[in-house]
C-alpha cells in the first residue's frame, strides 16, 4: 500500500512570498508616509520663512512711511512709498531664500464713507453730495433714485436709531431677509461690510468684467478730506459736477509732472480746463494719514501675504489691522 505524506515545502514557499509581499507593501507605505511627512515639514518650514519675509516687508513699509513723514507732510505718487516695484527691488537683497513684494496704497485718496453722517446721526451735507456724485457716475450703472436709496440705506446702517431714512433700511428690512441679520447701527469697520447694506450688490461692490466696483474707491478711515494728489480718477470726478473725463486726464498729467508743486490743494485750478472749477476746501487735503500695506513673501510656487491698515502721524505709524492671507 502506498502512503502519501503531505509536502509542506510548497506551503512554506507561498507563506514566504506572502510575507515578503507584505513587507514590500509596508515598506512602500512607510516610505510614502515618510516622504509626505518630509514634504509637510519642508512646506511648514517654507511657510514659516515666507510669513517672516512678508512680516519683514510689512514693517519695512511702515519704516518707509515714517521716513516719508519726517521729510514732509505732502504726499504724492511721486514718492518712494508709492513705488511698489522699487520697494520690492530694494528689499530683495535682504533674503537668502525667497523674495518679497510690497505695495502701499493711500486710503486718504479715497471717499471716506464713515464721514457720511455727523455724530448726532444727521447727514454731513458735503459728504452726502460727494457720495451721490460718485454713485451716479455712469461706470456704476445706477440711476439717480437707486443712488439716493443706497445713500439713505448707508446712513441707516450707521446711525443709531431705528427710523428709516427715505428709502433706506433698518431692522424692519434686514430681519425679513431669507438669512436675516441685524442693522449695524454703527460705523463700518471694513469696506467689505458694504455688501450687507441694502442696494449694494456684489457686482456694485466688487465690479465685473465690464464695470469697476466701488470697493477700490472707498475707505472706512479718514476725516472726510481726500488727498487730491493720490485720489483715483473716479474719486476725482466725484469732487465736483463740473469735472469731466478730460479734466481728470488734465489733473493726472499735472500731478505726475515733477516740475509742478502739489503742496497746496488748490493746485487743481492750474490744470487745463480747471480754472473755473470750485471744490470745497473741506473736501481736500494734500497730506495722507491712512494707508493699506500688502506684503507678499514668495518662494517658487508658494506665497504668504500680509494685508494691513496703518495710521500715520508725526511720531508713529500705528497698525490698525493686520491679517495673514
């Protein structure tokens, strides 16, 4: 009789192959995990470096603004602080790895919307007329009634009472929305807050492919005086009903000419076609107090950006807000 004895060598070979395969899989997984951790550590390290670079650029911009104030009180786009390319080039030598891009924007050259109302909640007539002229510019596509309604709604958003101004809006409107929220009844803290005010659409605020938005022409900071040396073209047109596009071009040409003195806010009368134009002195200045600083640290495809607002006086450049983006 023939007796068959089991041969365990085949089973041992299979088990050996399975164990080796498992070890290979685990090794590959461990290697992938290690590489991921390594990349994460490198990215974290680069992120920290870029944040430090961006902070250096931000505080360097503050130093530039401080030095500019020491040199004089007249602010124009001819000065170093307004030359973003030059600021960035000068800062490039400071870093072994990465680079920084710095941009300073004069917020005093914008329409200062918190000045629309007085402390008692009534309209500031000059500021109301300024804002109405601005909103009625054809670039924004509003008719006169829509512009008036937005101004009323903005007043209601900021004043402390619950009485509706004209066709404005108080809690009685905002609480009936699909996603209700309260009326602010206080000054705006940041320009983007305007999107919550009745009548101000995202397209009006941020603009579209065809039309500009109002966001880049307004500020929540300031005493109501616009720096005529740095104001944008649409802000210049809003200063008077008499000012048209040709006059704005003449103003821009005059103020970029380094031979022209911009120390007095009445220089605008010397620009072509402006001799008979009168802008209230209470709306104009040639000195700036509030600035936005954007500082971006760059390395390869990575970047870290710091955006902040500063207030400058004769002694300090105070940080009012700063966030890492």
